[in-house]
């Protein structure tokens, strides 16, 4: 899988960084031992001073070498932006693949402009590089194309480039791999939070999302799909969750996130049970789906979620982002009054420091999200 290649490259960079730290620690420890030995042994002072000088020189060399190690990161686009900026959506099969160029043949066109039977992908249309990695002055790029070899299948959101070529959104999004068992590694929110769904579900939801975001109507089957998935109780998730519960979790995630992106109003009573669920991913999806609600209480419900300490902090940050999206300025006084009591605990999207998507822009705390909202409303 492409993710395995990414993890391998990140491990190499991580091992190199740890090696730098280890070498630096050893040299500093050696220098310290030399200093401790010099003090009571003045007769050995001259040779040991020379030894210490050599070791301290080694410290400087390691620092200079390690300082050239930088992490390449980018601001990962959200799925709604990926789809909105794409010009076509379809299923493709890899013919040849390399980090700089991938040639594919069309299996099925699903929405948007026609690409023709063969496409060449050679770059990205929505990837903002935040930093560039290098080792000892030599650039190490993570921003290449990550596709498996011939015969691998991917759903692609493509945007036309010059010379008849095409681009995907970023090195880590704008595509969905089809596994050998037919399941699709799908993105509905952002590539950091992925779901595993069947191809029928993926094509129905993603085609509808594409059409809606491009001002078109989509299949009426989407309404039945959303209602069917959300009419049951939220999936019961744990480290030992049953396979059927995991499948339900993913399909409910797909239904809620699709409702958000296409502006489908889920019944308030149905949505409430997902807002109350204990799983933070479910809370996030429910908050985003609430943004599409036509209920008169929508904005008040979003604010109530923000100040509810029983809800997940990350989900509460998402609720602030939804308040911003709907422009609920009538909540200004409530937001301002709550800021002094808002938690300043750091939240994150789930990336570790070695993930190149760590450059994704997102509020670090609930307090910060609220303050930015008030500042925008001034």
C-alpha cells in the first residue's frame, strides 16, 4: 500500500533524527567526563584539554549535520475542498507508476468532465507545502505520487493541468485505494480520518458529493441511504468491537459526513443521538451534519455543544468551526462570555510529529478557536 511506503520513509527520517540525538548525547557526555577528570588531575591537563576540544568539535559537527534535517510538511486540504476543486471523478487502474508520474486507464467515469480512456497524473492542485526536508543539504521529498504498481485500482478526483495531464489534490488525498477484497479506503472528512466502505457506498456518496458541490442534482437514492444508516443506534465501538459494529460505524460516518457536504438536513431527533454518542469521531460527524440542519434551534444546539464539558474537546472545536461557517453572529455575546472559561488544553487531528500532514492548519485549543471567531466578528 502507498501508506506503507510513506511510513517507511518517515521511519528513515525518524531513525536519522534519533541517531543525531544519540550521537550528540554521547559526545556531550564524553566532554563532561573529560572536564571532571581534568579538574583533579592537573598533570594530565594539556592532553586532556586537547581531547575535550576534539569532542566539543564533534558536538558542533553533529549539530551542523543534524540541523540540515527538516520535515517536509503540507497543509492537507479537507475533502470538501478536494471535491469542489476537482473537475472529474472516476475509477482508474494503474498502468505504470513512479513518484513523478502515474499513467492510468479509465475503468468507470462517475462525474464531471470526461478524461478519455487514458490519463497521466503528474502533480497536485491543492497542496500547500509548509516546509521542505533535507539531510545534510540534500532534499528528501515526501511530496511524490504514492500509487501502487500495475493493476492497482484507485478512485480519483482530478483537475486538468497543462499538456493534457491531470493532477490530484495532494500527495495524501484526492484518491481512494481499492483493496484486494473490494473495500475502499475512503476519505469523507480529511485524509487523516479515513473510513473503510464498500464500492457501492463509495460511488453513491462520493458521486453525489461531487455533483452537489458542482451545482448539480444527485441520485434520490442518497436520501434513502442516509436515513437507513442513521435510523439505527450509533455503532458500539471499542478495541474489540465486532466486525458488524465496525462496518456500521463506517457507514454512519459516511452518511453523516455526506449529509454535511451536500447540505442534507437530518431530522433533529435522529441527529441528537449521534451528538450524545461517546465516540469522538461520531460526535465530530454529527456536529458537521448539524451544520446542514434546517432546525430553528441549530445554532443554539451548536453553542450548547461547545460549552458542554461532557463532549469531546476536538468535537467542540469542530462545533466552533460550524458556528463560523453558518455565520451565527447572534451568538457573539455568548461566545465572548465563555472564552475565559474555555479549556486551553491542546487538541489535534490525530497526526504524529513524523506525519507530513502535520502542517495542516487547525486551532490548537478550544479557547483559540473561540477567540479567532470573535476576532473575525469584530
